[in-house]
């Protein structure tokens, strides 16, 4: 499958290519708060993107419609959805594979826990995959954050689309796809099915609602690429233990199925040449995650830190809990 009508994607490819041509030698390691001045020829390619991490999650409970609506109001270009699957196969927006951290599942379904060993300790968890959508909709996903949001529900991916489409882009992540595959679900197929049902596989659909799909799992993104070709821009997330994906061979492989990488910021801070290497492969660079509550020392504010990521580390977008603090000029 490929995107019906392609001029939009052709433009994106051209912009990326221009960014690639503009890349020069990597700078020396960045100085917090005082990114080096880059020559005009090393300017970042057009329009760095502001990605609201789990919605405007600094101000509203993550992955609720309230957090998504606030992100849009705050000017986010994209609203992120982490995806899980219910026992009846419905995509829902939730970061964890379990319900306990962000809902009151323990009160509502006290007898439905599973005992698991976590770092040598036996713990009770309530797995998303062991509850139907109807059951999950009974849970309060807002009170843990603040009483102001009491009664907020776990949204389905469809509800997220209904809220966000036409107002911002969507940026879903396939979470734990291998766990769901073991249960007989192919998360990537379900994701594509929902996109197609909403007309988001077309040029017109994505012109109003641009899409990236992200995953830490190369297998998941390769499967999406094999199902849908270049219909969706794919971002390979790179956690601290996946640094090999940023070496020359790793980047060449990633570039064969993805349009960009989303590394943990610290990987780029520790070695700024990695951002240059990714860009030199024509890849977009969307590191995660900037939060006002975890601002590194030496930066005046979130805006200054995000500028450092763009100007010094070559990022082309960033995940942030504070989409309102994204520097626009
Ligand atoms: O998807 C980018 C970033 O969100 C990855 O970390 O754990 O918040 O999904 P996590
Ligand atoms: Ca995520």
C-alpha cells in the first residue's frame, strides 16, 4: 500500500534532502545554555516540530482527552498516543501495559490482578490485555493526577483521532507489540485498519492530519513498512540500550524502513556527532523527552534547552510535556 497521491510526501522528502545537504561537520560537545553559533549553511531544515508527549502531560493526566485537547490549545504540531490493546482487540491510549499507575483499577477490580515478579519482588499488576474495552471504560484515569480531572476515561485510539484530526498531527507509538503478538494480535495491522477506516491513508487525510508512527521495536516498524510502504512516516525510537542503531550500519538499516529516529536525549548530549550521523542518512531527528520538571542544570528555561537540541544537536522535532513552552522564533 502507498499513500494515494504523493505530492505532500515528495515535499517532505525534498525538505529532508535539503536539510541533509545543509549538514556540515559535527560541532564540539555542546555547552549547556550557550549553544555554539552555527554557520548559516547548517541551519535546521524547515519547521522543527512540537510533539506533545502523552498530550500536554505536564498539566493534565497523560493520555486523556483533556491532555490532548490542551496540547492542541497550546499549539502542539503533533499529539502523541502510546497504544495498547484490550482483550477484545481495541486500540486504547495508555503508556503502560498495565492499568495500575494511571487508573483506579485496583479499587474497581480488586480480584483481577496477576502476580508477576519484578526485579526479584512479587507484585500485583492489572494488564490492559486482560480487560475488555467496556471494563476499561469503567475506570477513572484522571484522579491519580488531580481531583480536577476525576472521571476522565482511557480513550480509544478512535476517540483520539476524532478529537485531534484536522487540528494537529497524530503520533501513535506501538507499545509492546511482541506481547500482543503472543496473544494473537497484530498491533500494526489493527493500527493500519483504523487509519484506513478514517481516510488517513490518503493524501487528503494526511494533509489535514499529518501522521508519524513510532516504536522502539524495529520489527514493528518493519512490519508497518511492509504492510503500508511509505504511507506513514515511521520513527525508530532509540532507548539508552539501543545505541547501536545510531552507528553507521544501524542507521543505514533504519533508513531502509523509517523516515527518522527518536533517540533518548542523553544519547545525543553524550555524543553530539550521533545527531549529525542520523541527519547525514537523511533521517529526521525527534529526541525525547523535554520536561520543565527535569530541566538539566545550566539552562534558563525549557525554550533555551529545546533551542540547544535544535541548534546544537541537530534535532528536527522534540517530544515535550510542555508544548506551551516550545520556542517558535
Ligand atoms: O515516544 C517517545 C517517548 O514517549 C518514549 O518514551 O516511555 O514516554 O513512551 P515513553
Ligand atoms: Ca511514547
